[in-house]
C-alpha cells in the first residue's frame, strides 16, 4: 500500500423497504477498529422505496466530518458520529442507556425521512422470555436515555430493523458536526441480582 495512513470513510447502509440489513450494518462498524477510518450513519435518511437514498448531500456532509477531523486535523468538530452506545445498566424496573462521552450532546428524538408515526413508535426494543417488545415509554436525561419498564430485559436493540421511522439524534449545532443520528446497535443486558442480601452477582 502506497498510502497506509490515508483516511478511509464508509456509509453505513441506510434503511430500505423490508430489506433486513441489520447484521451487515453491525459488521460494517467493526471497520472503526482500524486507524483513520470514519463512517456516516444513514439509518434515518433512507428511502423506503429506493435503495439509493435521496439525501446524498447530507450523506456527504456526514462523511466529510471524518475526513476533516482525521485527514486534515480540523479540531473544532464536536464528533464524527452521532451517539454511540457505551453501556446499558439496570436501574430498578428500568434500563439506562449511556453513550460514548461527547457523542450524545443535545440528545433528542427525530423522525426519519419516511416518518409517519411522529415517534409514537420508539426506536428501542428489548428481549424478554425469548420475544421482543417495543419500548413504549422513555425519558431523555441530558446525554442518557431511561427506558421505562424494560428492567428485566436480557437484550436491547436500537433501530435494529429494516426501515425504522423514528431515530435518536445528537445536536451539535452551531458546531460544524450539526445533527447526527445514533448508531444502530444490539447488545446484551447484564442482569444483577442480590443473593443473601449482601452479595451482588451478574448473570
């Protein structure tokens, strides 16, 4: 390779019709383990009836953040991605979703390009007793999200579906990063139980 340190960027597959690209999207993100690699998340601006999203300018804007920050050393970019999952913790009957520091500033719900339900259908689902349940109530607390009634979940996923209609996004404006969507994810929830009233174990 003639330029081993060149900046490389990719676009995560956008939402499209009933095509289940969730596992491919997850696999794409493993490229971020490499040096000088960035991505543009496009889960919120896909076209339900066209595999080629219309919002190409916005895709290009998001992709340019990686190039500007890593390739050209532009320092005043708040983040090159939207909120990225850090960890999920059990808070009594609820779940608390925390994101990588600095990626979830101005966290808010935001309809996707084809939204018809105006975020009445939240983008989180949790698994319990071998089936998935849509989260019906959540609260945004600064850069974290509380999912009400999901405390017994064994797994949690966000926008892990072919064409979600609601997304969770950061808002870095007036910073150059602007608005960026949360990266789709699926993760295990580590349940904590009390034994003999004083010993805590994870399961």
